[in-house]
C-alpha cells in the first residue's frame, strides 16, 4: 500500500513539475503582440489571469506560482507594456517589473520619518510630485495589495501604520502606487518570520502590535523607554484599564499639546483611549522598527505611569498615582 501511495505522489509531483516548467519556459509562439495594461491595485493572480486571457501565457496558476516563488510579485508596476507570446513567462515577468522604454531611470531619495501619519506622508509625496491628491486618497485607503499582513488587517481600514519609515531611492518617474508598494514591501521585509511567529504565539494580531507600536512611537523617544512604556500599556490592557494615551488625543485633534484638557479627554472618538478601553481600531502613526520591537518584546516593570519632561524630552516614570501627580506638578506646570 505504501508503495502505491509513494508511486502516486511521485507521479503527481512529476506531472506538476512538467506542467510548471512547460508553462514557464515554453513559448506559445502564435504571433500575438499586444499592448498589455496593468492597473494599480491588481493582485498578482488577477494579472496572471489577464495575461492568460490575452493568450500571452499558458497558465495563470503556474505563472502566479512563479511570481510568488521568485518574489517578483512585489515589484509589479502598473502601466502599459508591449508584450508578445514569442516571450516565455519569465521574459514576460521581467518585462512587467521593469520600466517602459523612453522613461527616465534617474533616481531620487525620499525619507519617511518614524511616527509620521498618513496625512503627513501623503503631503510629502504629493509635494514631490509622486501622487496627486486623488491618487493618494484612493491608494492609501485601498487594501488591494498582495501582502499577507494587509489581508489580515481589519477591513475598511487604511494603510496607516504599514508604510514603513525609512530612506528610499525611487525612480523620479515612479507612480504613486510604485512608492506605496515600495514602502509596504519594506514593512514586509522588516517584519521577520520570527517576529510574526512570536506575535502569533502571544495570541495577538499584527494589527494589534502595529497599533501599540504606533502609540509608543509617539509617546517616547529612546528604545529603553519604548520597551517600558509598551509594558505599561500592555499591563493596562491586561487589567482592563484604559490606556489614557495623549498620543491618541493628538491624533484625533491634529495637534500636540504639552497638556490636554479634561474636555480633550472626553472627545467622542473610537481612537480616544481615555474613554475607550483597549487599543484603538488601528494604528495612529507609522512606527519604526524600535517601537515595533518594543510592542512585541516589552519590558515589564513596576512602573504604572509616565510623562515626558517638555524641557528635556526625558521620560519620567512613577509607580503610584500619587507619585505621578507630584511629577506632573513638578515637570508640567
């Protein structure tokens, strides 16, 4: 019986490999040449289906498998491409991840700052001519990107938290989609498999971690402080306390204050962590790797409260509410 099962599996593997290599390496050669258009936001498999429908490749499934295995699916660019069935699937894949002829390949540097929110990133990219207002609005609110972490986050949410802050080199003629996809691809690379496993083992989601990291990013500066603050916040969630994060008030109001009024803390918003327990529904900024690591690997301490000295930027921790009240009088008045 084992021999029969082994033989059957062997035959299936051989057939799969034959079909895969036949689909990828063998050209159709039916004399078809066409201008093929890739629209922004289309997934790798949708593009594969379009290629098959246009009789440019043999099999959409195997082409998509190749794009995923090679990692090329992350670099597919929207636009129009001159394609022919005299190319095999590999040649076609190389064509659609490269720039069209006649377009400048000069690069320029862009820098996305840790803690910027979508509004700030959008203004930055619009000011540099990569996006129009409409493009940014549509693409930053879309979840139609071929990354697992995008598929796992809550529906009807935007890309807040997932545009990884870093210094990038991009083509001067890059589209808005190109730039966004590059930032998402960097996030995908930075969030290692080990980090993803540890998040899962903690019973948390990536969205919860990035939401926490986005708050920590805006609350404190140093890596050590980030770890402690993340520990304080996770403890508050554990014991059913409100986070009471001023960073979420700043996100709602759109203004950073040294102190927020009682009226500020009562603003009706799902992002207000003074009146809502637990994490907000999504991130409030785009956190860097230090705050993400702090959210995954916090430092648990005896501290329960903290504040930032507006003069030095140092974090002042306290164990009791009484001590915290004294620190507020000392540093914030």
